C-alpha cells in the first residue's frame, strides 16, 4: 500500500486555504465557462513541478472539462491567464 507523502499533505493544507480565498473573492464557478460541475484547482505550473505555486496567483478554478482543455492546450492556458490578469487588475483599482 502506498503511503501519502509530504507533498500530498502540503497540498491538502494549501487546498483548504485556497477554497476559502476563492470564496472570499466570490469565485465559485469555473473561470473559463462559468459551470459548477466537478470544480478543481488548475495550476499554471503542474503540481509535480518544483515551480508549482499553491497560491491564488498560481492557480485557477476550473470545471473538469475546462481543466482538461487547459492542461493539454498551452494556447488556451495562456489565454485564460491573460484574461485573469486583466480581471484582477480591474478589481484592484
């Protein structure tokens, strides 16, 4: 039987914090399509990478379909990142 490692436990703590942060920012639907089925956090840099950030800036909330699209389509991923940056800049003004 496999044993959960340090990264797994770090992600569990970070995920709980991210859920609260997204809720405070009133982001409770997919940031790409607006759906709310099977939501999960997509990392700009994959979690397995040492560059992965478990932060609001390093993640986005996506439904399973959009998560899959962004995971395997670099252009879509880059486009969604730029849209989010523009949205974040508008809200901070």
